[in-house]
C-alpha cells in the first residue's frame, strides 16, 4: 500500500526522466539490501529529514 501511495504522489508532482528513474531504482536496490528487504515509507521519510 505504501509503495502505491508514494508512486501516485510522485507521479502527480514530478516528471522524471528515464535516467532519473534508473538512478532512483539503483539506490532503492541498495537501500533494500541494507535493510534486509524491509524498508518503510516512514523510515525513508525520517532518513530524508535527518
């Protein structure tokens, strides 16, 4: 549910290039691997604001 919510918000607000999406995906893969597959929207928001 959280992923769909974030995807909808981002799609409404930003227009990403293909390169932007590739970089974002690569970073997400790294983040999920570090967190053993468990990354929440709340956790990511906290990291962003810190």
